[in-house]
C-alpha cells in the first residue's frame, strides 16, 4: 500500500469539493493515530489499498460538506435532538433486527444507510428522488456480489437503518476502521480514547439530517457505544437505551466471523487468533463499563431484551419497549413490523460458524471474561422493564 499522508488526504478532499473548512480540529488526533497504524501494521490487498485511503478521504469530504452547510445555514444548530432511543448491546445480539423493526414506526426517525454515508445535502432540501439512494443501492448490490455471506450475517439494506459507525468515523474514532484492517495500535488506542468530540459531531450531523423535516424522535443504535457511555451521555443526556442480551460465548464467535468476512475482502493476511483475542478483550471491557454506568444512577434509563425473546416474539418485544417509553404502537407500525419480520425470517439462511479454536477461543475463557456481565444480565432480564 502506498504510504498514507494526512496532508495528501486533506488536499484530495479539498480538491474534490472546492471547500477548505473541516470544522473543529479535534478529528486530527484520531486521523493521525489511524494513519500511523495503517502505514505500519495493515496488510492490505489490492482492493484494500484502494478502498481504505478512499474511506479516509471520504470522511474528510463529508466533514467539508457538513461545515459548508452550517456556514450557509447557521440556524441548523437550533435543531433539538430530544430523548433519542439508542440501541446498545454486544454485537450479534439481535440489535440489527430490532432496529429494523423500530424503523417501521412512521412516528420515529432512524439513521438510514444512505444518508449516514453522505449526509449532505440535508434530505429536506432535495426535490424528487434523492440520487444518493440509487447510488447506495448500486453499492449494496456490488457488495452482495463481493461478500454474499455478509448479508446472511447482517441483514442490512441501503434504504434501511444503519449503525452510527459512519458518523463516528467523521471524527476518526470508530470500530469501522478496525473491521477493515489489522491495525492493533489504533484499536488499543481507540477503546480507551475520549469520544466527547465524536458524539458532539454525531449530534451536529443529526441536526443537519433533521433540519427542515417534521421533528420525530430518533432511533439510533451501535454496539460501540457500550465502551463510551460516559462520553455519549454528555451529548445525549436525555437518551434512553434499549439493551439486547445474548450468551457471550455465542456472541464473540459470531462477531469474529463477521470481522473475517469484512477483512478478507481487503486484507492480504488474516490473523484469526488476534481477531478472537481482541474482540474478547474489547467487549468484556465494554460490559464492565456498562455495569459501572448503570450502577452510577442510570439504570432507570435502560430497557433490557433477551435475544431469544425478540426472536420468539418480535412484535410483543417492541410493544413492551413502547409501553416503557410511553409511546403507542400504531396499527400501521405493527403491520410494518409483521411485514418486515416475515420477509427477514423467510430470506435469512442459517449461519454456520467456525469452531472457537480457530480464533484461539474457548467457552471457559469467554465465560470468565464475562462473569460479571452474565450475573448482572440475568438480574436485569428477570426484572422486566424498569418502572
């Protein structure tokens, strides 16, 4: 891979847009750590050597466009992001399916795949069909050809809800980068970094996406938030959380498989044992932080759902969540959920995962790493929804 240069990435973004203001300089810390790690550690194949630099440059391009809109329309900052519902939980706990069910609520707003990838222009300013949707569909079709198993593992759609990863990547602090490349230095730095600026910028983008449209409560989700709830809380102090739960022994093996499916598209070598160990360490640390956050007086803001409960009774699970929120599940909402679940369940194939030994994992090690979480989750789920 050609050695990445921060100056060159900035220059390419400026040339692509004709703009020059990247906004607050807080993003530079993450970009510098990321570029250094990519240059010294990543083992990218030919596709990766093209795709990863483009990914970084594209995040800079989006920042330029966002700042340009704010400069021309400072009233965007007057938008209020009130009481978002944020889905959290370990990866592979059914949070993607849940977010798709919640997306069927016509009285709420999800972060969509196509608009998270390219927030500008604000959707309310586009007349007629938005060309970004067609572009997102084309990219999705290309990705399905390149990595068909990914869409068995993760039921995503170019017009459906997406995680906050793209918005976090605008500050260059995102798990998105660690999925594409072997960058352990960046990964170690990321999990213990300060994401105050990351979530402040995410809120800035949500205001832009909301501007000019009817105000609806946001439905967001991202497993990465587990690691950074104290930082997330500073930007979204009135957020409520729906937390999905599943046996970590199933989770870690499944998420390791997802990492391999992503990385083998872009990497010349894959270290499966590193992927297993890194995910075990990061997500067990995340759960310790969640316990600390909830025990610190925030437990009342959480609604807990078991993976199998959602699988067995998806509509009833959402109705319980909405009862806790004090919101209505309309007939239109319920019809949409039933339609999506029927299509999802009929099209999804059974996944067969590699054995844990391939990732240097075993059930005893996973159980020991998550023993505090397992005990606490059993209590959270037995209590039902808080009052």
